């Protein structure tokens, strides 16, 4: 975890070693609306002993930004051509441009959010079209934006920064070593990355400072979907709900 400068703004960054962690994706209490099982919209109490971090998901289902899969179940249909973060049963991660070649039933998780932001180590052409990347507060192009990418080694990198356009966010992800990346949620209210210094979700640290959210945001029932990062020890090839 660390801090960098991007486009004149401070960027908050986390690197997730895929060899030592498992990723989980959880629906919120309301979004996606047809998730099953839904859980409690928070990190399950039985998993907090191995919890390392949590971070925000993508756009609401109503935005039409793409599909949502947990434990092989399709809660929102996957859309062709959309950027898709997936986790496979062996714990490896990839970002795909979804073409339907992978069976959703074989995936631990899949989260889409718009077209790919970074592809083959370069900003995608679509990044230049601000209108493709979500409605912003006040209508400006440069706002708080978050993204997740995968490196050449298969690790995940998360970044959040204020004052970002899609193009500057894509450039940041390339600078951080992402060979593929997708945008996640945007606007000031939604950026979150919280680490936990003690087992059990204790001593939370807001890696991304956000006065509108608590460091306990995903340890209490939340309406929006989110990701959890666990130690690989104690986990299996599935997203645990208990």
C-alpha cells in the first residue's frame, strides 16, 4: 500500500500478491438486486480472522455497466466486450474482454464494469471518450475514480485518486504496472480501500481517506457490493458467506 502523485493529485495505491491471498466478491443488501445468496452485505464474521483488506466494487446494476458472478452463479448477465475481473478456482486472477469463452459456472467470481480501461499495457482507446465512463457529480470529467488492474505476474493493483479523467486514470494504472485494468466506482462518496492491522477486522486503516465513509464500511451491512481480500490460508476455491 502506498501513495503516489497522479495528474497533480494524490493517488492511493494497494498491491495485492496473488500467491498469498484470495479475493472474494460480495453483493450488498440492495445491489445487485437479484443476488443469491446475498449474505449480510458485510464481511462474514466467520472469515474475519483472515481478513486483510476490503475495497469498493463497481457501478450499480441500474447503470448497465456489466455482469456479476459469485461461486459460478450469474446474478447479473455478463456483457460481451466488457472488461471483466475474474478469479479462477486456483486463486489466479485475470481481466478479460468478455467473449463468452469461459463458462461462468467455472468462475469463483466475475465483476464487470464498462469496457477495459487498460489493455496490453496501454490505455484503451475508449478511455479518451469521457462519456463512456459514468455520470459524475456536477458533470465534470475530472472526479474521484477507482480502478483495479492485473500485473504481468498476476498480482492485483488497486488505485484511487481525485481529479481523474478516464485517460489519466488509465495512465496511472499503466504506471503502476497494470497490463489490463477496469474502472470501478467513481465520485467522492464511493472510493474505499481499508486495511486491517489486527485479526478479526480490528484496527482498520483507511488507505483511501474518505470523510463520507467509515473504515468499518464493509464490516457492517452495506447496500453496495464490495471486494474482500483474505489470506490464502484457511480458504478454498469459493467465496465464503459464513
